[in-house]
C-alpha cells in the first residue's frame, strides 16, 4: 500500500472536520448547564448555522428522530451524524 498526496489530503480534511466537531461539542457543552448531554433544538440549529455547517437530508432526518419530546437534541448523537464540509464552513477555527 502506498500513500499518495490524495490520501494525505483526505486524512488532513478528516482531521480538520474532526476539529470542527470538537469545537462544536465544546460549545454545546457550555450551553448544556445541566450536563444532560441535550440542548434545545433551536440553539443547536443556530450554533451550527452560525458556523456554516450544512446538514444533509439524512442528517436532518436522524436529528428529527433524536429530538426529545421536550424539543431537545442529544448533541453527542447529533455530532456523530454531522458531515462537515470544510469549504462551506469556511475552514475557520471556531
């Protein structure tokens, strides 16, 4: 198996996407003052929108299933569903 520049590029993109997810997780934890790993759905959507994270239709459907009756999202499960498009997100540190 050889490592090509394309492989390295893919690894870098994945590392950067993971960094964005880690930063979002930190923001969600700050909002989650009860430490229940859930936050209001409207705040979740506002935070990801502010950081230009676009959701695929599959991710949106999964999040709708994850929304609790109290209109809260389990942000750890939601982050796992996110696919980060670094170009759309501006590749910025949060």
